[in-house]
């Protein structure tokens, strides 16, 4: 921890760019799976079955979103030479307002959703397990978490995440085994779940009854809690935002020593994402079977007495399983698992939030500040986040709904689609300009905030009550709203960009230089690209040309381009000194055969 180049900005915020694949993969998984996942996924499993697994697998791109990051988005970010995601949009579109707007939005999302939700989930577990005072437990955890985040920077966070991932996997798998043994295996779960009905519930109603489609991921498109079109499309958009543009995730991938290790970390994370169904969702369902009167309570007053939440107590499913099912020693292990999950998630968010504040906001007001000042500001901001987070706990405790995980996903569906679409268009459409991106963000987020406020004003009625919510809240599922929001934001960017001046060539030069990496198979692109006795060690090499052709690689041959065999090909960086015009590249047999057998030419 103390030998990780903490004295430089890159060392503190990007771990010096020296992380190998396995700590990167472990840190990605630990950053994603916090205490909110253990509490929220198990609670959703207890309340409605396995459908919540769709958020982990996401049958359209799901576990592959993290691979999309390593194979497509990460080379673009590296070519642009950025540390934060708002910084990328500034380099791509120019100006400062998008960078500032997005930096503030990211901090808002981190403080009031990620940090507060994870803290509440961890505090709920500690309160159920040890009966400690909520605030004493949280203050202690936050103090330790902030200490090693401030002291060690990203390298300390990543190595700690790797250890905590191992602890989480051991503890969660242990509880999973105990749970399945107790209920009689998978067959017992499928049979007994539908009999898990609380003894006290309203007669002649469906309150407290398990869903008939509990073991289906694809559900009715109109009358279900997770409609299948929303799962296929609406869920994919926030997933792309999270895995491909969220600072917490991208920062860990940027810390990899090269793209090969970044890919390896992404593959490791993708495989680990298979596990939450078995480690969290199904144990939550088993908890309902074992404790139906507590976990599946259907009466508001009874639920209030059990867990303090009249909307339902499904979120206590995982803590209840740990407390009642495990022996004392293993119970302590699971306590370590939950604390590790909480701390790993919080450290990731603390480090990324301080990076955004320091690099995107502080440097804007003090552009000539020293590296030492930036690191001090980053450390102080972590402490400030800790204080704000503690002050926010009462609001989270009072305002969270019946299913914590659904609360998280609905907020994501209201705020993330506009940002995701601006990043996608910025990365893959050269014509997108600053005005289009800005108004796409503003209009999309305005609509999302309006829907978010309506959700708070008109909460979902309790079971048996009349639904008096407005039609846009009552009939439009948040996943469908995600689709509409993405479409409106995309249309806004397209229309405004086409009606205004195109971006300057220097604005699209760096982002679109990822084609250079594609030609080379993306191997070690962050540091060098090998050719035949040619090395390019600085990706900021001046290129005095003004078209997409001029930022790709010229493919030439050692002697006669028209007759030489393909293996003689080598790569030469195209610059103003080259004498081969781009329209003649296609006449080279080497260039044609490169795409058929790339490895023969490199």
C-alpha cells in the first residue's frame, strides 16, 4: 500500500497505470457488488423471484457490457489521454460547461444514491445482526474506509478490493450452501417458495402471495414488475452507462498496465457476475421460505414493527438468513463479508468522486495548481464526502422504498440514459458537437428529474390500496421510461448537431484514433504499438493532418507493395512525412490481406 507511487497524480488516482489483470477484475467486481447488492438482490428475490438476476446478467448485453468497455470504449479514453469521464467530454466536444455539468451530476449520483444506499444497506445488516446503534456503526466503518482511501490512493483501494472480493466469495458461497441444504436443494426451493405465505395478511387479496412468475426472467410486457422489452432494451442503457462511462468502473480499467490486462480484468469480472443469482437472489428466496412472517409480511403495521418500513421487510432477508442459519463462527465470517462489501464499494466511490472533484472542478478554478495541491485536495474531499454521507443517512432511512435494489435501478433509469447516449454518440459519431451534446443532456436530465420527483410525490401504494398516481407514473414502467428518455436524448443530439456547425477536426482527432488500436488488435495500445522495427511510445505524437484517414496507420510493404507477400507487411505511423497517399492504400495487397490475417502482418 505504501509503495504505490502515491506522490504523483497518476500514481494516486490511476495507481500508476501498473495494475495486472486479476486485481483489476477483482476490484471491478468488488466495486459493483457492495452491501446494496447483498441486501437489495436478496430482498428482490424474496419479494418477486429470480427476475432481479436480469440486472446482473442482462440477457441482451448484460455481462458483456464490461467487455464492451475493454474492447471499444477504453481505447478511446486512452487515445484521448483522460483521467475522468467529464474530462473526456471536454476534449471531445470542447468548452467547459459539459465537463462542469457532468462532474456535478456524477457527484450528485455518488453522494445521494451510491454512498447513501450502500451505507444504509450495511447499517441495516449491522443493526439486525448485532443490535448496535446505527450511527455508531456507520461512523466507525466510514472512518476506517476513508482512512485507507486517503492514505493509499487507487492502488491501495484496488489491492484491498482484491482481498475483499476473496472474502466475499468465500462467505457468500458458504451461506449459499447452508441455505440450499436447509431448504432441500433447488428442487425444494422451487416447491416451497410458492407456499411461503405470511400467516397474517388481508383476505381475498394477493397481498403476501408469491408471484406466479417467480422463476421467470422474461415476464409480461404490461402487468409485471420487470417487463421483458424493458429488460432487453431499457435495462441495457443504464448498464452501458455503468460499465462503460461510470468513473468508478472506468478508473479501475485505466489503472491496468496495458489493454491486455484490462481485457483480462473485464473477463474475470464477467465470469464473476454469474454468481449473484446463486449467492444472493436464491438465498433471499430461501429466507422467505424459512421466515415468511418476517420477510414476507403483508400488513403495514406489522412490517413497521418488524423492520420500521411499512412498505415491506424483504430487505431483511439476507441479514435474517445469516443470523438464524449460520453457527457463531461462520456468522462472524459473514459479518466480515458484509463489512468488506460495504467498505470496498465505498472506497471505490470515494476515490472516484475525489478524482472528479479534483481534476474536473478544482483544476477549473485553479488551473496552475501543483500536483501536491491536487493530491491534498483529493484527500480532503474524501473526508468531506464522509461527513456529508453521515448527514444523509436519516433521509435514506426515511425515504427508501420496499425494495432497495428496485429503488437503485429506478433512480438509474431516470438519470443515466441521457449521459449514456451522449457518450455513445460522442465516441462513434463524428458529427456530434458540443451544442447537441449539451442540450441532449439538459433535456434528457430535466425529463428524468421530473419523473424522479413524481415518484417521490406519488409513491407506489401499499398492497390493497387504490392506485391514484398520475398515468405517466402508474402505467409507464421505469425501464420503459429509460427507453423513451434515451430516444429523446439521442434525437436531441442528432437534430441540434445537424442544425449547428460541425465540431472542429482537433475535437475528433483523439477520440477517433481508437481505429489505430483496432488495426493493431488493441495489443498494449496504452503504451506502444509495435511494427517492423518501429515503436510508437507517445500517443500524443503530433499529426499535422485533418481527416480520419490521416490518423490511421499506413500499411506498406518492404519492397513492392503490389507483389510482396502479406507476411512482409509492417505498420508505419502516418504523419506529414509519409509519401503514400491514403487512396493508394487499397491498391496494396498487404492492406487487403491484413483484415483476413492480421497476425501475419504484425
